[in-house]
C-alpha cells in the first residue's frame, strides 16, 4: 500500500502521492496565474464548514468563467476520499480550478483552454506557528501597497501574491513574524493568508475592502455577536488601526492568532489581548460543533 501520510493529490479521478502531482508547463494556471483555489481545514478527523468553502470556490470559478465539469457533490466526494486515503486527522486541504492548457494550436483565447479541477492535502499548515500565536504575533506594514480590487478582485481567491511575497520577505528580514498591507488610500487590507481585526472597546472591526471575505473571518464575526460583542465590517485607516485596544488575525490555517505588535506600536502591553484570547478559545470550540463539521470516514 502506498504511504500517503506526507500528503496526497486528487487528479483526474486518481488519488496519488503529493510528490507525484504535476500540471503541465503550458497550463495557463501556471504561466498566467489564471487559476483559483480554496483551502478548507481538517481538524480532528473532520472538515470544518466545508459547504461554505465549496460555495465560495464555486463563486470564484463563476467570476473567472471557469468550468471544470464537476459539481459540488463530486468535489466534496473527491476531497473526502483524498483525505481519508492519507489517514491525516489534521490536514491543510486545497481545491483548485485552473484554466488549463490551450487545446487549439496557436490560440491566445482563454476560451480555448481545457479547464480542470484538482485537489491536494498535506499535514496541517499553520499560517502563524502555534508558539507564535501563543505569545502573540508581530507584523510589519509592508512598503508595497495591496493590488487594487479593480485590478485583481481579492474576493476571488487567487495566486497573485507578488505584493504579499516581497512584503513578507522584508518583514522577515526586519525580525517580524509576518506582514500586513495597506491599500493606496492608506487603509488596512489583509496579510498573506489571513484577515485582520482591530478591537475598540467591545467593537470587533475588520476591513471591508481590499481583502478576501474569509470563512474564518465570517466565523469570527458570528462568534463575536454570540459573545455579546459588536462585529463591524468597515474601512480602517492605518492611523485609526494603530489606536486599537487589541489586534488579532484570522486564518483557515490555524484560526485566531493575537497580534502584540505592528511596526513599533505594541498592543495589549505586549501580551495577547483578553478579547483575542476569548475569541480564539471560542473558535476552537466551534470547530467541534456537529452542525459545522463533516467527519471523514477513514478506512480501517
């Protein structure tokens, strides 16, 4: 039996080791970043909010005019089978739709490409390492501004990470854990793989524009309301952001992580804030809610 414990991919109806998964060098997903994806977490042997991730994935495909010839139920079955084959109880699971290779020789028309679906999963990846989240992350505001929404729609999950990547490298070189980008109007947007939140009293605020409408972000807003806090989605100018009582981030790759420093501004006296910790604890409880999870049937 093939060992898939390091990860697996679903391609063309087959489940294969992650190291054997490949796409062609002429695939438009590779050469033009003409592709969309989504990542759904698997925790303790179950998918969390899989229907919500699938719904957003389909919305992204529709926005890019991609048709991979599979419906939601078929994708759902493929993801379940793939993760079950690995035996991974905690996994970082991605679904991808690519424009594919052009099947008409010499054509530059994207409609002449063979769109296709594939998926892959590996042991769980934390966007913010657990030990960093425990002590509180540090962020540097990038010098590069976020790609404008009228150029690349951030609500369509994409691999256009040039702005994120250079800013992340600069942050790491400066001793920060991660980076956060502003838009061209000086408003806070998001970071590479996470949404950002600012706490002002009992108001939990997240940016409205220039960011992915994250499923974990949605979960945080729902939890905040249940916890008696006031969730808000609105613009946060950088100067206002720096006046927050607490800062935290949300990501499918790990949930909620408190932030204790942005540039030279220290929050919550250099320790995770009380509301941030309260919401992080509640988020973990929500990942076990029977109405939000889909247990995976692993083979014996």
